């Protein structure tokens, strides 16, 4: 599963970019120069290899945030968290999951509220398990919609707070939601 997700992100992110309004600076395959440097790359970002991007995505945006554990329970949710984590950071993506789980637990009757710590830990996984058990086959789809709603609201908020982000809003909404 993760190999296909990584390929899709790399394809969507495209090659080299250094947009003036992008605070991330120079990127290639969606990997910022800062992330590439932190992972040992010393060359020109224009020459950063696609093959070097894939292990970074796997380690930083799949394994470290424990989306592999989410995938065992809810593959659609894990795929969304991965993509959102690449774009906004795994802590933000995970907080969306946690907020949605808390909002969907019917006043803590289905399972206790969980901390919004931005980390997939035992409480988050237990809440996800109980949510899926309680809500059945359609639960993953509803949870996915809630996460995407939070993501969309964040994109709009980012564009409202920083007008330079309006250059990216259409693409975010077109390519990152749904």
C-alpha cells in the first residue's frame, strides 16, 4: 500500500519547484531542501533523485507517525493521513484524526475522548478500533469525510491569514481533498 501512496505523492508533487510564495523554499518531488539536508542530501535540489525521496516519505510520513498501524485498521484513513501529513505535517494530520474521533464518539459514550497530542499512540488506536467496531462498515467513510472537512477548513484559513497562500489554495483543494 505505502509504495503506491508514495508514488502517487511524488507524481502529484512533481519535479523541482521554488515558488516565491512557498515558505518551504526549494523542493523536488515534494521534499523540501531542509528535509533533504536533514536526511543527508548535500547536492543541488534540482538534482535530488526520486529514488532518494521515497525512503524519506516512508520513514518520516508513514512509519514514524505510525500510519502503518492505522492502515491495519482503516486503510483509507491511513492513506489520507499520509497525504495530509506530507502537505501539513504528520502532527496536524493526526490531530485531525483525533478531533474527528472525539467529535464522533457521541459524548464519550462509545469510547473516552483522547488527547489532541498529534501522535498515534495506544489511546488513538483504541479509539479508532472502538469507532470502527461501533459504526460498522460505513464508519471509515464518515471518519474520512470528517478528516477531509478539517483539512479543507485549514486550507481556507491558511489562505485567509496569509494572502500569499492564495496562490496554492485552488491546487490544495483540487489535489488534496477527496
